[in-house]
């Protein structure tokens, strides 16, 4: 007996601890979306995708600035046996060689986008020490050398980067907002899934209470022969089915609540209570305005432009690589050599360099021509695909705007239908209690009320999902009348509203 008491007390303590561990959270739609954009894993993914593109663009900008590089070989020691020619003996002999080298230099480089060449400025200092019978020490220097090198008729990568990289970053910025609005869509879906599960659970619980009351009323009527045994059994069956339905709806409610908590990245045991949004105000979105915003802002369309530019770049590259190539390297500067460090910078001699190199493909069995034809055909495919995708995006914008306008009308009618179904059910239940309505009419009236409740929540869900989908496709806030990019700060990837 004591064991049983201890088990009961232990169970109560565990139950109380579980209740205390559960957190309660009350959410409306706007708060749910705000939390999703702040703490959900989907929001973190969108922000890190943006940061990746942001630093890629920063790298591109940095490559357009002068770069300073230190090149140094602090110590290089050789000790080996090498073959040398002895002129006195007129034969080759092996000699031991032992030497030490050290070099260092600074170079400044600046890319020139217009021609694809590179300016450079260099300064070098070297030290050499030979050991052995003829020990010598020498220093060599290039105090300054200014030069320029470029491919004369070859592929200019800098020119294409200047066209593509800014477009890529613009796409990355707008793709960031696009993904944020997609998170809002997902949050809306999870919110209304839970709202539907909560409404169905409440209806099922109410249905159990009503069925239990009606069954007890039926028992009293059966005793006075006001209803038949078949009607009484039907009422009992309704009560059993209502209890089973309640258990199923409770399970669905827990699953929907767990899904929303997981999406919001909060404690999975949190008990979430939702507040349905009120009927939204009328909002008319002109289709032409939505299409214009989509053409200007949609990152998918910017990606299509980027794909075309990249395909054109590949055509240009393969076309110029299929011809002969020539490069130029010109520099002017000074150099000197001396036995002592203090003399290595005295009276430097002028150092000039002019180099022209040519590479001419003679026989490659059509490899270069094949690559060029492949790149050109790929450009045609990319351009055609871009046109098809552009048409598909415009169709999606038009259909979403039309659905949005239709949903506004459906919300009004769904709300009216819900009010009527509640009044009809209450009236039918009262008439059943006084014996003026049969069980079939009561069951039909209850089913209509449940269906009206589901239709109303579905209408709200479709309205808000279409609303955020329009924002995602156009990156424009039609309520305030401003582009969404004005609501964000891109510096360092910080998202502010």
C-alpha cells in the first residue's frame, strides 16, 4: 500500500514538473512572421547566403584597387657537386659548389579594366655569397621598375567582371529580400495549419460536450417513448464518434504546434495559443503595377540576365582563344650590382624591357572551333530559356494577383457563412431538445458549422499567403507603396525593418 502511495505521489510530482517546464506563448500572425524572420533556421540560411554574395562582391571591388605584395626568399643555401668546363685543361671536371642567397622585394599592381592589362611597380634587393677558394659577396638591386603588361587581342576578363559582378550583387541583395518574404510565406502556412488544427480541436471538444448532453436528453426521451431505440443508439454512436474524433484532433493539434515551434526555432514543448487575424481591409493591386515591379525587382529575372551575360562571356572567350594570341610586356627602371650594400644604390643603370610574344595555333583538329560553336549554341539555349522563364514568372504574378482579389471576396462570404451556420446549429439544437427536429437535421447542421469554420480559416490562409507571395514576386509593399529594399540595410548583412 505504501508503495502505491509513493508511486502516486511521484507521478504527481513528475506531472507538476512537466507542467512547469512547458512554456505558454500567445501569437498573432504578424508576431509569428517577425519571430520567423528573426530566429528561424530558414532566416539564418537566407542571411548567410546573402553574406556569401556580399563578400564575393567585396572581393571583386578589392581586386579593382592597387595591391601591395612582399615577395621574399630570406634564405636559400646550396651545397652540391656540379660539372664545370676547365679551359686550361680543355675538359669538363666536377667541382664542389657552396652558396647562399637571399632576396626580397615589394610590388604594387593595378588592374586596368578598359584594356584588360596590368600596371606594376617593383623594387627588389638581392644578396649572394659564394664559399670556397673564390669566395665572393655581391648585392644586386632594382630600386624601381615601372611596367605594363597585357594581352593584345586576347580575352579581357576584367571587362566582363565589370559587367557581371555588379549585376550579381544586385541579384544577391534582392534574393535576400525574396528569401525573407518566402520565410514569411512559410510562417503563414505553419500559423494557419495550427489555427485550423486548433479550431477543429475546439469544435471536436464542443461536439463531445453537445453529444453527451444530447445523449442524456435522449435517454430521458426514450424513457417516455418520445424517441425510438434506434434514435437513442444513434445518439450514443454520435457520442462515441465524437470522443474518437477529439482524440485524433488532439494528436493533430500537437503535431501542428510542434511543427510551428520547430520552424520558429523555439522550445518544442511550448504551448502556443493563436489569435486569428481580423478581416483584412480591401486592397486593390493593379496587375500592370505588379508586373512592372516584378520586372524591376524579381531576382529570378536578374539571374536570367546574369546567365545571358555569362554565356556571352564564354562565347567571347572561346572566340578569341580560337585565334592567335599576342601579349605585350613593357617596363623601364634601374638596376645595379655591387660588392657592398651601401654601393648597390649608387649610380644605378637604366633597365629597359620590351617583350612581345605570339602564340599561333597551327593544328588542333578543330578543338578550339568546337568549343566556340558549343559556347554559341549554349548562348542560344540560355536566351530561349530566359524568355520562357520570363513568361512563366509574369503568368505567376498575374494569377497570384487575381487569386488575391478573389480571396478578398471569399473571406467576406466565408465569414457570413460561418455566422449563419452557428445560428442555424444553435436553432436546430434547441428545436431538437424540444422535439421539433430529428437527429439527421442536427447532424447535418453540425457538419455545416464545422465546414464553414474550415472554409473561413482556409480563406484567411489563402489571402495572406497570396499577399506575401505577391510581395515575394514583386519585392514591393503595396500597402505602404514603397519597394521592400528600402526596408533593409545591406551593410554587413544586417537585416532591419
